[in-house]
């Protein structure tokens, strides 16, 4: 199965799984150093990337890795590894910046973990590159074009973020990842002209 994956997608997947397994043994030290802490004494610059390799549970990593393989592998095959990794990590950093802004604004002091911001960036990139490609979400299992799937997810994240749903999910980080992905796509398209 891993042999069918492009190298960048495979590398991110393997790194996330290995670090998730390490978290089962060393969660405290890993979170202290590598989770994205709000601006303050526990924050370190590398955390704007390292947080994306940690996950909060089996379901968290499972859905993120499904998204990585579904959207990332196709984009990497189309763009090449270098461009794919630049896009993915730009989305991860944009998600981190959005989360830092929100936690600072709300006075929150809990760390953030997970690749979700990068995955949401990949979802947006996929929808922009292949807008008519059919996607069948798990819930509800209704086929829809990629552009609609991405739009619905963005609207849901905005709604959940604005209404303040206290689920422990970084909704604005997801949106930040999408914004980061969008800005990279715009930059690439404008630089071609």
C-alpha cells in the first residue's frame, strides 16, 4: 500500500504514524516541546510546523491520514513532490498562525496538535485543481463535486468556529490552512502570467 504513495505523501504519513506511536509512550514530553502552544513561555518557533505531526487520538490521526492520502497523493502526482511539500507546509504554517491569533484573542492556553490545517489546505487545493472530481464523504455518503465538498467543509468550520462550539477542535486553524492553500494557489497562478 505504501508503495503506491508518492514520496512526500508517504513521508508525512510515516512521520505522523511514528510520532503518534511515540506519543503513546512519551505524550507529555512530546507535547511540551512539539505541540503548538499559545504565544507565551511554552511557545517555540518550530512548533508552527511540529504540531502537525502530533495527534490527539486514533480517530484524529485516522481521518487526517485518510485526507492526506485522498487529496495529497493526487496533488503530489500532479504537481511533483517539491511543489506539493511547499503547498502542504504553507497550509500547516497558515493554520498555526490562525490558531495563534485565535488563542491570543480568546486568552486560551491549551496546545494544538494535528495535521488538520494542512489537510484542509490540501482539500482546497484539490477542489481548485479538480473542481468537478466526484467525492463521496463518509457522512453523508452523497456524491458531490470537489468544489462543493470544500465549500461545505469551509462553511461548517466557519459556523462551528463563530458559534464557539467547545469541542476541542481548532476550527479556525482548519480555515487558516484553507486560506494558506488558497494564497499559495493564487501566487502560483499569478506568477505564471
